[in-house]
C-alpha cells in the first residue's frame, strides 16, 4: 500500500565551498547540509550536494541525503537522491528513495518526494511504500 507523508524540514547547518572555478565558466561547489524534519516524517538528515552556480545567480544541484527518523510507528533510515535547481529565489528538487538503502523498519522502502524552498524551512511531501 502507498502512503503519503507531509512534513516540514528546517536547515540547521550549511557548509559550502568551491571545488572548481573557472573565470569564464560556472563555479562548482560542494555543500554539506544538516536538516531536521517535523510532521509525518520526524527525524534528522545529512545531505551532500554538488552544485553548479551560473553567473546569472541560478544553480543546478544533485545530491544524496540520509534521513534517520520515524514515519508513524516505523523507525530507521533511508537515502534519497536529489536533482534540483535554484532559480527565481527558490530551490526545488525531485527526490527518489535509493533502492536497498532502508535500515530498521524502513527495509524495502521505495518512493519519491519533492520540495520547493524559499528559505531555510520548507514543506516536504514523500510518497512511499514499504514491501
């Protein structure tokens, strides 16, 4: 059976540094992010993003995030793959649960999620099932 979890995340830490810059090209950075989740999904997350920043202020990012916490009575951790953009003052991403990443009660989890953030707190919707 498929379930939907509506949550909110808050960014509790952000450490970003360039790893490749060219005068005529976009800047590449790596960001390490800490988050906390409240709502249907409760817990903490660690995220690593690789980002490409354009001269016009937009960016593209990819990343992996390990979420450790609870969904209802289930607890454990799972990893999500992020693909997103920053434009118009908002970061948005589509996220997919990485197959085989679930631990504890999340073994066998699959699903996808999304967010659009204009600040350090944003809604997060996760659609998932656990086989």
